[in-house]
C-alpha cells in the first residue's frame, strides 16, 4: 500500500473530525420517510460497508424499482479533512487478508452504512421499468430509509434457485439442496428469508425485473462475461491455508443489473440538469484485432471494426457451446478490451460510451463508501436536486477523474500482488507439477499464464516469443516466492 502511495493511517486532522461524528440527523428537509418499506441489501457474507438497498413494487405498465444509496456526503463534507484523506486514496482496497477502507470504519461500516435496523439518510434513484426492459420514468430524491433485511449473495442465489418453478416442481430432497453448502451466515440469512412472506415476494419481483433489465442490455450489445475471483482462506491465526474461487451467481447478477440501471439514470439526470458528470468509460477496445483472431480460432467471424453487438453474439454462442471454458474466454476478452477509466462530460458535450455495457450514459454513483468517484457524483446529484450551483469546476473534475483512474489501477495492483503472495504460499508444496492454463498477458515485460486449479496467474518462462493472449498452454510450476508474490511456470507446449 505504501509503495503505491496509499495512506494506511488516517491523518491527525481527519481523526479529529472523525471524533466529532455521531448519528445522523433525521430532520431532513424535503426528504420522504420511507422507513416503512421492506428495503433489503445483498452483499458478501463478510461485507459491513453497505452502500445500497433495494425495493420494488409492481404497478400498471411495469415494475417500479428504488435503489437507496447511503448519504455519505452528510458525514464527509467537501474539502473537509475526511474528504481530503478519501480523495487521496479514492478507493477501498480489499486484499483478501486485510481491508484498507477509503473511509474510516466508524463511518463506512457504521454511521454511513445502511446497516439492518438503522434509520439512515439516503439518495433514492427511482425508475419505472417496462416489461420490455425500457426505463419509462426516472427521478432522484432524498429520503430516510431503514434496511429491513441484510442479505448475502450466496443465500439469496440458493433461495432463488430452490424456489424457481423448475425446483418447486421437482422432488428434490433437502440433502440435494444447494442450501447444504451455505456458510453459518448464509444459513441465518436463509432462515430470515423463509420467515417473511413480504421479503420472499420482494426477491421474486427483484429477480424477475433484473432478468428483464439484463436481457434488454444484452439485446443492445452489452457483453456477458463469466469470471471467478480468487480469495485467500485464512486460519484463525491469520495464516493463508488455501485458495477459493468466488464464482458469480444469480444474486450477484441481480445487484449488478440494478446498479447499472441506477448509474444510467444518475448520468442521464445530471445531463438533463445541465450539470457536468464523471463518467465510467471503456471507449474502444485496445486489441480488437486479437479479439477477432480468438473468435476466428473458434469458427466465428467478427467485423473489422469494434462492434459490441457482434461480440456479444459470439460470447453468447460460446457460453452455450462450451460452458466449461467460457470463464477462460471471458478473462481473455476482458484483458484485450483494456481498462476502464473516468472521464468528465461537460454539459452539451457528446457522451463517452462504455463499450462493454453498450451504454452512453454511465456514471458510478452507487458505492460512495468505497469509491471517491461515487462520492463526488453524489455531491453533484444533491446539488442538482436542491437546485444549488455545481460544487466543482470542470478543472476540479478533470483532476479528480484522473486521480480516481490512477488510484483504481494502483488498488488493483495491490490486490493482485497480495493474492499472488497468498497463492505462492499455497503452491509451494506443488512445485514440479504440471498445470493447464491460458495466456493473459504478453508484452516486453513478460508473458503471463493463468492456470485453472487453483485459478492463479504466474510468469511463464521458456520459448514464449510467439504466444498471445488467449493461447492455451501446459506448464510446469518451477518456483514460488511468497515474499515477492512470484509464481514462475516453465512452458511445456501449447495445448
């Protein structure tokens, strides 16, 4: 963290400000009292920094979706010491063995977190979603909310799977139910869902509208990927003992669908109010020629110029044809698309697009406890809703956008490094074994291979000159260095 220029301790002036922070005032001018609704959150088992909650209701013409976003700006005023510290790091860093929050835990996991049973200030993104996935109406407002059910991805995904029509019609025994793989936290969440008919109905409607939103996006050319995320497993003493791959599931996709929709509404709202915004963009793939070559190897043909609709059709076909290898293909395409970045859109300027999401208006806004880009967007939203002047100049926003992009890259490098160190610990006992994988990077700095079990990445040595991203290889593990995060494989042959 220090090598990448992050603060790992809160500066003294920010500590003094933090000491004065207390429970939020709920006499919020022009705020609706929505504490009686069945709001719920869905996040990881261990998550404590809850940025958003969701609520839905059916009505004529579609389903009205509400996303409540924690009012973090209330606790972190612009240009305050806490804001300066958050602006320095710009993002929470999750290494798997230690978390470095953008905001101190007194805020991010307590006062500004939408914890179950607590009344909190929130910014509400409201949208009426038609049965075809179009957003027919939308708006933003202030409210007081209360999270009624803090849920987890695994428990919600398993509950939805077990309560789908196909599952209900089958004679699946309790022993064969996916519930048997739940953690103790997941078991408690499952029981919470099962005890509330209102919560069950909320999840059914949320699942249905998420699928409608997702289908609409994919029809427009949004790309469908499937990747796994490596997590170190720790002993009670904090020692790395194994590695776990976190796979995407139905509940995770549900939240992703809601957040994409909310972020589109946010960007559109700011544009309609003649406010600038900071957009999250992936404009043009960096290596479209290599993406087209990968498709050609699988018998498909992509156009010469980048086209998200054609790429999504290819990905959808491959997921159906070869689901076992689809995660490998997904990661290869993601690497070739290039990194996202933050860019400022001034009023009246053309909208920079997000190639992978197939949208023009997209602004990060739903995680203000974890990302500074979302916190500054929240300030823009609140100023626009309250008919105040924009709190930032265009030059300020340009500087902050570059900073957020830079520190997000740094955070990714820190997270990858620590996970490589953890992987090097686990793989020490497997030196000499042969692994199968595929190339994830090939440049003057080196060639990198990702193996499948466990899903880790290391440097590939040997005659690697002609290898490209996506090529399948077999390699022997030759050395690991847990202190430096080095994992070295020797190329045996292309698969």
